[in-house]
């Protein structure tokens, strides 16, 4: 692997590690859907189901 390849994959690995550390440190989690969003998605599913 070339020097540029090492730099590229090193940066990718670093970004992933920093993201995981920040997620653990600040306790970020996936956003929760509101009741309105849930009812909208259920409405769409009921109309598109065969």
C-alpha cells in the first residue's frame, strides 16, 4: 500500500474512532419519532401495502 493509502485509511479510522468516543462521552442516541411522525408513516404504509 502506498503512503497515500496509509494516510487515507488512517484518516478514515481516526474519524470513526473520534465519532465513537464523542458518542460515548456525550451519550448521543438516535432521535425518537414523535407521535405525528409515527402516525404519518403508518398512514403511508397502509396505503402502499398490497
